[in-house]
């Protein structure tokens, strides 16, 4: 078995750690000067990440549909950043933003892709127009981003991309008729990208939050268990990057149960979900 050599903190003797337990991505411990592009930075988790990364010395590029909230965020933090307004469903706009980023910075070290659309939906209130809008933003937008940044990452042979999915993508859930499938697609997409890009020295991270108190989840009319605020979410993401994880899921008191539910046979899973949600 291949092993990694470590130093014992007790006797300063070499310690062998099996590669089986090595980080799946290169740990990110120092943000000073790192070039980070946050797509979906105007509010919620994206804005919290922008604040925290600015405080840690990262170079930031911020994107969202409307520039005003991005400039307001920078005014509050006192940080300097590139502001690259775009609609993620517009492939040309995404490609143009990536090209400007490469022209100004010469490359990028991490793309954090958070932009998403959400609307609670069940079969009896299915809205085809809203369904297409969710798919276009949550899946089509990510594919536009990959098409724009992947050539740059391949030329660099370093850096990476973090895709924010959701535990709603683990298995089917009530009120997640379209949102959940788009996040399930991102989970599969991140795993496939990792398999293709790891040998190219390009990192791929999958972020699977539970419920986070953001303008997006404000549309929910049900109790959201283990609800966390955006700063807690940003802390969890940065901790996962520091530890070199592939999947960063939080809060653990909720997401561990959701991961366990994935293992249940379908009959037991359906019974459990109906019992816990009352739907």
C-alpha cells in the first residue's frame, strides 16, 4: 500500500499514514492572495463567504445578477474585489466573466459556485415554467460555468471548483419536486468531475448544506430542522476546504441522518419521510 510520511509530534519519528485516509483534495489552509471567484455572492452563504475570505486575505471576484448588492457588500466589508455581474443562464455572459477574470488575474485558484433558484413545489401544484427556470439556473447555469472555467483550469493544471448542491439531492423529498433533482444532478456531476480532474491536479469539491437561513429558504412554510445561519455555513465550508474533503456537508446533526436515510430500502425510506414530515 502506498503511504504518506508524517512526523510524530511526540518523538519526532516518521509515522506512516495509509493513503486510504489521505485528503481527497489538497487542503486549503492559507487564503492570503488566493484568487477566488464566488458566483452567487449577493446574499446568503455567498455573501458570508465573501466577508470571511476578504478577512483572510483572499483576492475576490464576485458575481450575481444584480451589481448593486455586490457593491453594497464591498462597502460594508471595506474589501476590494472584481465585480462581475452575470446571469448564470446566459452562457455568453458567464464565458465573458471568466475571460475577464483570466485577463485581469491570469487565472483563478478556486471557483465557488452557489448561484441557484428554488421554489417549493409538489405534484399538485406543478408549474412547468418555474420547473424549467429552476433547471436552467441550477443545472444549466453550472454547466455554463464549467464550460467557461474548465479550459482555464486545465491550462493552469491547478486550482479547482466547488459546486454547492444540497442534501435535498440525496433522495426524493416533499416540496422538492424539481429543486431536489437538480441538486441530485450536481452530486453526480461533482463525482464525475472529480474522477476526471483529480489526476490533472484540479480540485473538485461538493458542498451539501442542510437548511440555511437565507432569502431562498424564506419561501418555506414548514419547520426547517437544524437551521443554521449563513456565517455558520461559511465556517463549515472553509473548514471542509481546510481539511481537504471532497464532500462538505453540514450541519452534521442533520446531514448525518440524511446520509443514513439514503441507505434505507425504498419502502422504509418512504415510511420514514412521511412520518418525520407529516406529508
